[in-house]
């Protein structure tokens, strides 16, 4: 979450497995870290978006898998963009690190 907020493209990449899957709030399904990053490139390139979140729920199996549900907000104020979503992220503990394997955003009003 912090890497996306801070426009840290390399950090974001390092937190995702190569074959990660992402379902965006608009329903688009992206398969693979590179495809996800390509879809989000403008965020990292333009550095205009504000990304905030609140953790709503967390379930963890020690050193195996974890799942966190966030309420997220993405805004680009000067462009009139405001998106609120429930974002569900599944992590796997791989080689001593928690890595994102899948996430899904559900748009909220």
C-alpha cells in the first residue's frame, strides 16, 4: 500500500509475485505483475494521485498466507477523479517476505 501511495514503482514491483492477478474496481482482470504495472503506469509516471486506505479486516495463517480487506480512496483532485473501493489483497509468505498474489477492488459509491 505504501509503495503505491509513495509512487515507488520498484518497491511496488518487489511486493508482487510475477504471476499476480488483479481485478480492478471497473472489473478489468489483469494477469501478471508486468500487465498490472502497465495498467497503473500513469499513477507512477504522473505522480498526481492521492492514495489512502483504512484496514477493515485481517486474517493470517502464520508464515503461509494472509488476507487483508481495506477501504481505499484514490483521488486526483485537479482532474476531478475520486474513487472509493473495497480492496481485498491476498498475500503469500515466500522466502521470508509477504508478497501480493492477488487483489480485487470493488467500487463503492
